[in-house]
């Protein structure tokens, strides 16, 4: 697996959903760049549901804890979003880091309008 972080954003504004899919190595440092992408997607439409899919990435435990904390608090870190806008995030974790009790959400294909 490549260490370089690659991010793809899929949007369905009619359904109010966005998927931010990351591949590569997600570290505490590279997570900051991922947060910036999530913040931009979140500001496209109020009430947007964001799925952060890191299921095909190698995620350091500290980075996964930070993602889960954002999911629970519905806010990005203050260093990324000083205004603390509401951010409805769900995280798709790699199978080896997914909590046993939490069901994995099946990824739904979202189309991009060109």
C-alpha cells in the first residue's frame, strides 16, 4: 500500500450526502489535510451527511481516535474550523480497526456531475 494520501470526494447534493474516500497512509499529520477536505465538503450544503471512508487506507490508531471523536462531537477540530460548524460525519474504518459492536455501513455509489 502506498504511503501517499489520496483523497476522492463524491457528492450527491440532491440527497445531501458526500463521501470523502482516503487511500494510503492516514497519520495524525496527514489527517489535518483530510480534515481540510472534509471542511470544504461540509460547507457545500447545510446539513450535508459526510461519510469519511478510510476502509481502504492504513490508519494509525491515534488518527482513527481523532476521526471517531469528530464523528461523536459533530465538529472538526477548532484548529481546522474555528467557527465550529456542525459537521455530520460517519467514519468507515478499516476492518482491523472497526469497533466490533458498530455495524459497517455499506458504501453507496454517489455520482459526480461533470
